[in-house]
């Protein structure tokens, strides 16, 4: 059992898979609880705003993708593939939200995703990619 867990953990994209599932779940649940938290504290209304969550969430996804590509030894199109996959996944999640009665498709969310991805790729290149 321990060997199997260690083997799974060593997979280069294991963290990406786990995080992508968590993003999908988070993007598919109602936001009524989040709105209550935002009203409770003004600081949370900025930190937990919809755009900030998209910015940080998909930025982290791009960072994890870059990390996975580096662990897999695939550095040729590292930043391009990570960016395309992260923004593409954001687009797919927005499409999934169309039929949900408590969620909506939003181009603003996609822009926040793309800006978060771009910043994450820049920071990954700045701090990790030059090693």
C-alpha cells in the first residue's frame, strides 16, 4: 500500500489532477455561502471576490502544470502548453456552468483566469525556470 501511494505521488502531474478536480468542484457549487462570508467582513469581500478567486485559482493551476512539465523533463513548450491548458480548462469550466441554474458563463472570469495564468507563468520563469 505504501509503495503504491509513493508511486502515485511521484507522478509528475499528480498535483495537477487533484487540483483540477478541486477547481471543477469549486466552480460547480452554489456561491451563496461565499456571498455570506463576503458580507461578514469587508476584507473578505476583496480577497474572496469572484475575480480574485479566478485569478489565484487558475494561476496556481498554471504553476502546477509548469512544475509537472519540469518534473517530467518536458521543458520544450513548457510555458505555452501550461498557459493553453490552464486557460482552456477555465473555458471548459465556464461552459459547464452554462446549464447550472446558480452559475453563469462570464467572459470577465476568463479574463481573470488568463491574467492569473500569465502572471503565474512569468513568476515561474523568474523564480524557478532559470535554474
